[in-house]
């Protein structure tokens, strides 16, 4: 989708007709000849049309949503403020491209898709949406390191999955038996603030815990290679200890070290070899500080 050249008929009105219409008190809101109100935002000196709406306030809200996605915390908004912005809405905005957000606004589906995203987030991070208190994204958070893993060729290959070591999966990503077969959508925030929605499930056939849908995109965009490290954290809002979010990061590994280990133990998937991989007589799957497994 080309977010610059909108398909809305109202964006084709000429300058003369616009000059005869009353102006709006809201930023990014323009009157339309049919009595409705349009919303627009500029990106790199080009207009991005956001659609037409029944009243100024609705158009102003749409502009605010686009501004928060395009400008981030520096956005100048009409009705919303970044400090009071709902935390899960910020996650939703950062997890979608500008084009995707613009498309939702034009089709008037943004609120529906945001609500669906909140439900997924609540299920994966065990957040009670009925509570009146909203998580403040600017409050101090404590971050707890969970574990890191050296990815193998199969983790970054065509299988579109990364196996989470059983010990770490059951300790940090425990799920109800009822959810095991269908899996859960987990949201991981990276160091840039981008949210990655990855499906997490248990494969009974291989008795393994895996991150599947969305993983290949993460591998591609992060340029992950065998031997690199993938690290996991959990942060807890200090004001609400039961509110937590997951973080994911990656860093280059020592390729020579990985090749040496791979040559000695022939790192096959636990799916094929079981849950024990020994190096010099030690089961390295049990090491919590460095996990050489898929």
C-alpha cells in the first residue's frame, strides 16, 4: 500500500473549494465540501491522507494516532498526550508499520484491531484488562535477566522456529495445558522499542517448546546467524509488580567457538537426540548462563 497516495475521493478536492470552507481548530484536520472532516499528516514534506470522518473531534483523534506512530514521543497532538497514552496502545503502534496504521485509519478498523491486540497481550503477559490502573510506560522498571541461547543452523534455517530449552521454557514461559496445543502469542520488545509478536507452543510429537510464527521475520531483520546469541529479559513495573513485559535482544557470537563446539558434539536438535547434550561429560543443556542448544 502506498500511504502517500490515498484512495479517498475527498482528497481530490481543489484548492479553490477548500478556500471557501471554514478552517478547523485542530492540527491535521481539514474541512470537506460535503460537510465532513478530513485528517492528514505530512511525512518528508509529502501529504499522507488518513481519511474522512463525521466530525472534527474524530478526525483529530485519527491525526493524533498517526502522529504518535510517525513522531513518537515528540508528537504534537490535539487530544492525546504521550505521557497519558495507554501503554498497550503504544505497543500496538510500535509493532505495526506506518503503512499498516494508515491503512487501518483509512478503513476505520484501527479501534477494532487495537482491542484484539490488547486481548492477545493480556493473554500472553497475564494482564487483567478489567483493572482501572493503566500501566505507565514512563515509570521505573526493574529488568530481570532470564536466559540466553546460542542459535544453531536449524534455528536460523528454513524451519521457521527456534527451540526453547525445556528447563527455561517451563520456568519462564509456563502455559496452561489447555493452551499448549494451540499455543500463545507472546510479545517481545527489542532494544529499539519494536514489539515482536511470536507464537509460542509445545510440540508434543517432538516434546519441544518452540517460537514459531514470526520467528523467521525476526531472524531476517536482525540478520541472525548460527552462533549468535539471543537473550531474554522480563521487566516488572515497580508500581505494579504483577505487570510485566518480555524483552528480546541479540548479539553477535564467537563463530569459531560455535564451530568448535559443534564439531565436538554435533549439535543436533533435542527433537532428535533427547534432552541431554554432553560436552566433556557435562550436560550443557542444564547450564543457565550459556545454552548451546536449539
